[in-house]
């Protein structure tokens, strides 16, 4: 962490404390203990799963790879960081952290997980993280009290300056990976090889990715969460398209970026270009006090326009297409979600810090964000347009089948689909497209 980021981190910890002070006092707790999490082992095996830190822990400290650590916070007191450093010659143990951010904590080293016990606070304590029965004897703990979690989740939608810089840097890492992946696609490499090119350029191993890379050639792009990395290359004559949804991490903050490419300058490329214009339009619609549901509905309108313009639908204009919900066959997911410590960040439906929620609009069950957006919030804008067999079969069996040009749909089937996904920060005057800026930086 350089000096400039360390300064922003100091302010971030102050905001973190204020959020905890409010959440704890409103729920009548004296303290919070935030557990990083424990390692978990595969069934009948001594191999652990990759460690994934509790997001509430990494909100306090940029420590993402060390289990059995705790933050102990009592309002008004300096927080403690209980830092796990066992004697272990089988594994590499965490080094003693010495970077400037450590000064925000009283650092206490733990040689065993249970060495944490004497450092636990007195009084009513909100325990945040994975609960284990042995903790019950460590203090007056309430595991994951809803009132505290709701309050913290609600606040988490507004990113601190420190978090915004981390998210920009996660976008730059991701953009580097995406550039290399595009080149690998242009070179005719396999999904597996493109994945490796991405990892190298993003400076990640798989476990450091915020989510599994989606690297889809041809019709695999129609599988929304396609996690295969097929080894063989396609023959040039049978290679048509490439959809890559891949992010990167920086100090535990995630980017979430999708691009789609055509192998040739063909009609699919024209559809990608039209989607790109549409996606930019959605981003331009982001501003303080805009209802995110309206952006989602605007995306459906955009897909309907393209269904009409590219003649997939006949005898209906865009309004008719939306009215008959035909756009949902081609855009069957939400237009985006909050982003931050988790790729699908928490709190997307919250009306207030008490946990009241804002309903999704009828017919849009997969939307993950229904809040009115405000400066400091970060989310994705990711419209899609796919040719998905099961959804097309439903459409074909419906009353709407008569409006569809099935020959044209068949002609596009081999491309799978399109998604274009950027990470957007709401500013006082509009928005910052972190992803497009990152691509401009790294090229
Ligand atoms: N990468 C998962 C998503 O876009 O939501
Ligand atoms: Mn994505
Ligand atoms: Mn996303």
C-alpha cells in the first residue's frame, strides 16, 4: 500500500468505526468481534478448500489469505487485530504485517487459534463471521445479529475513497487480463489457454480471482455461468465468437468485467457494436437519485429495439416486444448488482438499515439491485443478449412464437450470445465508468 492509499485507508477505518458505532449502539451491543474464518477440509481428506475470508473482516484490514484472525472492536477504543501465525513447517505461515495500515490496530500475534480467547472483550458482543460452538465459552457472544448485519450491509453500498481506489485498481488488473485474453482469442487459442493468458496478465492465480473466469467460445457463451475451460482449440473455420466474464481482486475488492468478440466482421459483430452503444447508453443513464430498476427496464427496452432492428422479431415494435415479455428470453438476468468486497455485494434490496426490502418488479426475478442509487455506490451495468436453447424452446411453445424469425435465430445460435459488463461509480454529478477508464489506462 503506497502512502497515498494508506492516507485514504486511515479515513476508511474512521468511517468503518462510525458505521460500527451506530450499528452496535442501535442494537445494544458493547463490542464487535469479526472473525476472518477457518480453513475447511475436503471429505475424508487432509486437503483444505481454498480459504475465502469473511468480507466483514477484509472491510477492516487488507488481509485476505490468513485464517483464524480476528478484529476486536469496542467503540471508543483502538481496534485489535489478532493475527494468526502458527509454528508450522508444513505450510508457509503469514509473515508479521509491517505495512503502515497496521498502525490502525493493536497487533496481537496468535500461535494457535485458541490463543485468541484471552483477548476477547467483556460485555455484550456481536460476533460477525462463521460461528463455531467453541466460541460460546469465549464471551457473551451473539452470532451474526441481524440488526447489526443489516445496518452494516446497508452502509456498505457507499464506498469510501479508499475502496474506490481499490476498485479502480481491481479494474486495471482485470483490463490487463482482458486485453491478453482478447489477443489469445485472436490467435485462435483454446478456452484453457485463454484462461491462462488472462491469469498471467492479471497477475492472479485462480484462487485470487473474485469469481471463476467465464471463458466461452461459440455457443458456450449461451451458458450464463460457464466454468469449463475446454482444452482443444477450434478449427479456424468453426471459431465464431468469444465471451469473457472475468474480474480481478485488489486488497479484497473485486472487479467484474465482461466483453464479447466476434471472430469476423460479420453480422454478429454488428450486433455486438449495437449492444455496446446500448450498454453505454445505460451507463450514461446512471446519476444520483436514479432508480436502478429503471436502468434494468431500460435494458429490456434496448434488447427489444435490437430484436426489432436485427429482425429477430417481426410484426411487433419494441413496445410490443417488451409488453409480451419477449425480451426476457434474450436477457434472462438482472442488468447488474452492487460490487465491492464481494462480486455480488450485499444489500442490493435494502430500503433502510433496519432490513426493510424493496421488491423486484414483476417478471424480473433475477434482478439483484432495486435501490435508488447515490453518489459513492458502485455496481455493474451488464446487459446481455443470448441464444439459450431452453429459453428459446419455451418461446417456441408459447403464443409469441409466431412473431419470431426462427431461421434468423438459428443462424445466430452458433455465437452463443453477448454480454458487456462495466463497473460504474455514481458521482455527485453523474457517473464514472471505472472499467472503460481502466481499459484506456492499460492500452
Ligand atoms: N460474473 C458474475 C456476474 O457478472 O454477475
Ligand atoms: Mn460478470
Ligand atoms: Mn456481474
